[in-house]
C-alpha cells in the first residue's frame, strides 16, 4: 500500500489508521521511496542520463525492476512482517 500526498494533507493520519489493522504494517516513514522515484524520473527525463543508461544496457524495464526490488527491500526491512505493507 503506497500513501502519497503533500505535507499536512493527512497522510500521517492515514498511515496510523492503516497501521491499526492487524494485517497491515506501515511503521515509520522511510522517505527513501519518494526520493528514489524522483531519481528515476530525473534519469529518464535527462537526455544525458538516458544515453548513459542506454550505453550501459539499462532499459526502462531493467531500471523499473531494479527500483521495485530496492523499494520492496527497504519496506520489508523497515519493520515487523505483515500480510500487507505500506509506505
């Protein structure tokens, strides 16, 4: 479960409500996932970075799979196990 929003929009309250459910674990905000997604956006939009990725053989699919695996590892390792994780 991904929760996104601007500051003061109720995302912390939403996390607390979801965290109260026995099958959901939100834990503390990592702030890592939004940052890595910003980096991905920069890499894809920047002509220079896109060329570098292409020269290295890194397609958008490879980049997306790597970022997804990284984000999952961060979220899973950030707290106790649960059926549903949120960040």
